[in-house]
C-alpha cells in the first residue's frame, strides 16, 4: 500500500486505538491523527482541512455522544471525497445496509483480524465497497439473490457494466469506455439489477462484494 495514503482513526476504546494505529502504519498508511471521541474526530478533520486524509477509520458507537448513522451521514456530507471505513463491535440486522446508504464505504466487525481493516482500506481506495467476510455472509443469507450462475441471464454488455462497477468505475467512465451515453449505461445497469432481483443500490453493492471474484475474473 502506498505510503502516500493517509488516515485519521477514531474510536472511544483506547485499546482499539493502541492496536489499530500502529498496525495500519505498518501497512504503509500514514496515520496523521487519532481521536477518542466524535468531537475529537471532527476537530482533527478541521485541522487537516487543507489536506484531508484519504480515509477515516471510525467506530460506530461513541457512548451516546452521537448516533452512529448520523455521524456517518455528517462525515459524508462534510467530506464527500474522504473514504469512510466503519470498524464496529455492532452489526445488528440492517445496520450495515444503513451505514452504506448514509455514505460509509466499508464495514469491518471488531471481531475480525486487523488485516481485514487493511483490506477494506485497499478496496475503498480503488473505488469499490467492502464488507468483511463474516458480516457479508450474514447479510447475503436472507436475501433473494441467486447463488449459482445468477448472471447467466445477463447480456454480455450488462455483465461488462457490472464488472466495471465492481472495479470502482463510475457510470460516466464506463460510458466513455464503451462510447455510449451515460443514460444507456444506466439503463443496462438497471436492467441487470432487475434480472438479479436487486432492489436498490445497496443490494447492488452487496451483490458486487459477494460475487466480486466471479464478476472480475482473475
């Protein structure tokens, strides 16, 4: 991972900060600040307003200081270019989907090894979403997604659009690549979602995470 990647880490548990910050530094990430509260996190981001970090790694529950969803929504609204990785001990049903909808780019449960936080950082910097494998399994199990050969019903162009979306390409870049209009690419994306039974962008993101290795051939 490039040493130019910068991050601010925030969590209200000192043990988490003591372990995560040095670990991320060993992965080549320049941890420019740490904070143990929401106010501390916002203060550090304000201090670095002229050169914002690439990533914010934050906990979810700050002991009632602010609702976690509101925090993520606020961070995304104030700093839309900063990637948000949520590192949380909570993962009740529906929470991860809500976090992604509010602007989070990745979710890693605190029960997972720190390597998964590093994996999340690499993934979000490429423009894709990330959910740790254990949480992903909990999310996918109750959904209506097909498990085997579910993309057989897609056209070659629809599969290609999904492949590029999984790699983090925005619709505008996909349109330029295929020399098509953004509207045409959007229609192909929506058609693929309909065929796969995906009802919204969050379910699409979850699908691309689960089927990433199938969508993007090695």
